[in-house]
């Protein structure tokens, strides 16, 4: 945090003006330094105690976040009251904490531990496994249904072809029988006619 204090229109006052400027602004500067100890501070670590650098610390009702340092430390200047803070870090599950800051007391210490985020695309692994298992079962059932329908259709075609072949054989055999009976009838009629003709001639 960087603060610039202007005590007048001159950015660089002379040395002879410094004592009077100090007397004029001493109480305000000391009070401001004392306010630095107010608010909330702490460390953000993982479950193994390793510091998490670059974690975002958000205070509900305030737009500007603060970020943790190399050692996972953070600090946020706040007035007395109750606040909800949310800690977010890449690869970790976010954490929400309630902080109470009392007036005329040092900064409230709130250390936060973030568990590792094992989710895939924001979804828990067991949910993905359940969905994948359900899809696999559905695909297997569909495959079995398609296979059963294919077997039935092939059997129906085979039976149709077999029945058609039998019908052709029966028709051929009936045709043969009719031809044989016709030839037999013709031969008998011709012999009768010859006998009758011989009797007439005698």
C-alpha cells in the first residue's frame, strides 16, 4: 500500500518549513499509521501448509480485491464490523470465511486453508464417472437391441427365401405330374382308337 500526502501547494517545501508542517500534521499522520493495524490479515495455504501465492481475497461489498504475496500473506484495511471474505486460487476450491473486526483493536487474523480442486470442468469426478457409466450402459443396451433386430430380420429373410424355394419345387413337381398324366392319357386313347378301327375293318 502506497500513500502520498500533500501538505500544501508546493511539492518540495524548504527545510525551514518542515518543523511547522510536522507540528500541523503530526497527529493526523500518527493516527493514519495506527490505522494500518486495523482490518483483516493472515495467510493462505494449502492443506499441507504450503503457501499459495497470488490467491485472490475478495470482501463482500467491495469491488477491489487483494492478492497474497510469496509467503501467502495478505492484508486488507477495513473498518470495524462483520465482513464475508472469499478466497480464490487456481487449482483450489474457493473458501468463504466470516470475519469480525472490532473497533480500536489490532487487525483480525484469519488464516485460510484451501483444499485442492479435483473437479473436471467444474464437475466432481464421481458425477462424471456416474454419467459416463450411465451412457455406457445405454449404448450397450442400444447395441444389443440393434443386434437382436438385425438377427430377427436376417432370420425372416432366410425363412422367406426358404419358403419361396419350397414353393418353386412344389410347382415344378406339380407341373411334372400334370405332364406325365397327360402323356399317359394320350397313349391310352390312341390304343383304344386303334382297337376300334381294327374292329370296324373286320
